[in-house]
């Protein structure tokens, strides 16, 4: 198997992981927007849930950015196809 095909396979795996993370990030963002509804009484906000989802969102955004950087490096290594 050629090295080029190996790198293409790794790129596809990373693309899929990035797409899955992106969907999860969108879901967490939407969930936080609902939890932090400006039309509800602030004492009704569940701070533990907001904290948990915020940390999870931040972690996934960092991992997403790392994956996108890895994909960019693979693209650079592969050159024009």
C-alpha cells in the first residue's frame, strides 16, 4: 500500500471525527442557549448542568481545532491531488 493512500485514509478518519465533533459542539451550544434563556428567572438555572456542558463544549472546541490543524498538515503533505 502506498504511503499516499495511508495518509488519505488518516485524513478521512480525521475528517469524520471533526464532523462528529462539530455536530456535538452545535448540540451543546444549542443546549446551553436553552439553559441560559434570558426570559427565565436566574435562580431556575441549573449551575451544575451549565458548568458541565460549558466545560464539555470548551474541550470539544479545542479538540476540533486540533483535528482541523492536523487535517491541514496532512493536506499540505499530500500536495495537489
